[in-house]
C-alpha cells in the first residue's frame, strides 16, 4: 500500500539543476572562479614582486594596471577560443548524429536501446523507451543519451569570455588597491592578508556552488596564492638588491 505524502512536503518544488541547466551553471562557475582566482593570484604575485624591488607608488600602480588589463584580455580570449572549440565539436557531433538517424534509423534505434540497457533497463523496457524517445525527438534522445549534449543548451563562448573578463578584473582590483592605497609600511601585510582572505572566500564559494567540500578548495587556493606571492617577492627583493 502506498504511503500518503506528508502534508509538509506537499506543494514543494524540486529545483535541483539537471542536464543543460547544470552544464550551463557549471560553465559559468568554472569561468568565473578561474578568472577571479587568476586575477587575484597573478596580480598579487606581480605587485608583491615589484614591491620587493621598489616602494614607488606609481611603479606599483603601473605594474598592477598592466597586469590587470593584459590578464583580463588574455583570460577572455582564452575562454572564448576554448569554449568555441567545444561548441564546434558539439555541433559536429550533432550533425553526424543527424545524418546517421536519416541514413540508418533502425541501427540508431538499436544503439539507443543498448545504451538504455547499459543504464539498467531491461531489454523490453529499453526497447519501448527507445521507440518512444525516437518518435518524440530522435536527435534530442541520441544527443542526451549517447553524446551527453543538450541541443538547446550548447556551451556559449561569449558567456564564458565575459565571465572570465569581469571575474579577473574584479579579482585583480583587490591586490592592486591593497598595494597602492596603504602607507609604505603597511602595503605588504595588507596585501597578503587581503589576498589570502579573498582566496578563502573564492575557494569556499566555488565549492559550495559546485556542491563539493569547501576545505580542499580553500586549502588549494590559499596554498597556491601564498606560494606565488612568496616566490615573486623573493625574486623582487633579489633583483632590487643587485640593482636590476
């Protein structure tokens, strides 16, 4: 006998992301997190390295702005090229699947049946499901089951590019402002503390949005940022000491 649905659960909506919605969210998240982290770490490493060699505010500002502009453009261009390549591959796979469905419909029906069987359905149920899916929308069925692609949610290179550009810019502004605004004696400690705090926040936020454990992401972010600043600062001090 079927148990009644508890009153407190009636009318609730299940808003977990699936399929294309999840892929789109993860694409944006990946681009934004990578852009922010790269903006924070690369700009922090740059300005801290320069600060190891000189305390001239205009030099630090020039170096930081150059790093911000070149880095944001580089991230945007890299994401656009990368995601465009992925989108082209998805389109090519869909075109091939469309041709195979037109030329070999029975073979494709059998292939879809076998794929559903591999997912745990019995032969009879898999065959019935494959027939119904094919009658409804054969290309969509094969795209999702065989290729793992949603034809309506192909990756968007412009979305990834803009997300990376703005995320890098926002991330880079933190170490840039932290190194040029305080007094000379406070520049380095303020920058280091600000950068590490930002990396804790981005690591925690990315892990939570991706439904992963925060601790490993935070540890990776903080360790990588601290190492980058230590290495570049050491190099700056060395170069400044020899008068380069």
